[in-house]
C-alpha cells in the first residue's frame, strides 16, 4: 500500500478534534480528560529549511494543533504517523519543533511543542533511537551543551486492553484494529464500539484492509452505528456477491449446455435426413460445415446408417 495514501487516511481520522483530544488524553494523561475538543485549534503543518545544496525545502507535519484555554495558548501538539521504524526520527522531530518555535517568535508568549509519534507497525516494535544524542557523536566535554530532542514514540499495535478501554472516541476502533491485526492478519473489526465519524472510519478500514466493501457501505450507511453493524453489512454483501456470482455462473453454464444440446439436436436432424436420403451426404456436410468424410464418421459413431456418398 502506498505510504502516502495510508498516511492521509489516518490523518483524516485523527484530525477530528474529538479524536485528537482523545489520543492526547489517553497517551499523555493516562485517560484523564485534560484536553477538551473545543480547546483545540489547527495550525499550519508546513515549514521550510535550507539544505546543504542551497535550495529551500519544505517539510510538513502530519497534524498540528494548539491547545488553548481561555484564549491563551498552552501547548502546541503535533502528531507524526509512522508505519515503519525510522532511524533518524529524533532529528526529524528536532526540525519540526524548531520550526514550530520559530513560528512563535513574534508572539507574546512561546509555548512548549510536544510531538507524538504514533507507530502503527505490526511486525516488530520500534527499535530505532528515541533521542537525538543516540544518533550523534558528542565529545564528553561538550555533552552538557547539546540539546537532546526526544521522540515520544507510542507503539499503537502493542497497547494493552486497559489502555484501549480508556479511549472514548472512534480512535478506539483504530487502536483495536492494529492490536488485533498484529495478532491475526485476517482480523475483521466486529466490536460494539459506537462510530461517530462513519465516513472516515469506513474509508480507513477500506484502505487498511484492501476490502472495497467498506466503501460500498458508505452509499448505504443509514443504520450503521457500530462495528457490529459494519461486520453484518460486510457479511450481507458477501452473501449477495456470492448469490450474484452463482447466478451468473449458472446462467453461463445453462447457456453453454443449451447451445451444446441444440447443436447435438441439429446434428441428429441432419443425420436423419441423410440416412433417409432426403438430402445428400454432401448437402448435409455443407449444412454442418464439415467434410462429407467427417459427416460419415460422425453418423457411424452416432449409430446411423450411411448411404454411399454420391
């Protein structure tokens, strides 16, 4: 699956304020309702930097939101989605957070920037360094002067049942999906979690599973309120597809058999006419599109008497 499509699908889910707040509250505050969805405000995810080649390059976060309370900025939260382990993640985060601090330069108050790396890999845990100093060689006598950016990595597929139970938004479905996908590659979500953002969740499941039936449900989503409903719709569509394919196969086989039967009856009619000398062997062969010799052989094999060829 192209990483860009995968990433955009998750961004679409996580960008909802209720889901974003839920992620922050569970992963950073152990399920306490510290951040309210109406306290989150989107901010730019774009920044620029000048590389060694002298060219200006653009970097883009996945999601960034200010946490505001009473009109005052408290924290700038950022989310980075990862499907693979990235060795230099701390350096990348350092670039994002540096740009975010620079963006606050003209503000009256500069607030802290916290980046959460949501790792969705299911084959292995995060094995790369989680702090900048692990990537660079720092002389001992300079160590205290080097800032050490930390990568706050959360391994979603390894969350515990207790942690998942603390989610109150649609993100519970997302987390459950990856935890169970790690344990069973053929997992199909069927829990009773209520779905608020039906479109986003169905598109997410369609991309993650490669099963187009999830998006088909979007055209008839009335009555879909939880994953049990979705699982039932999937089963119903599977049955409908099976019936349709069965009917098509049956019609095709029936047509094939009908044509064969009609061909056999037509052949027998010609054999009878030739046997009764109502038509000549050559005329019968012409009607069947075969040679007279072939017609004679076919008639003998079918038990008909063959007059001498004229």
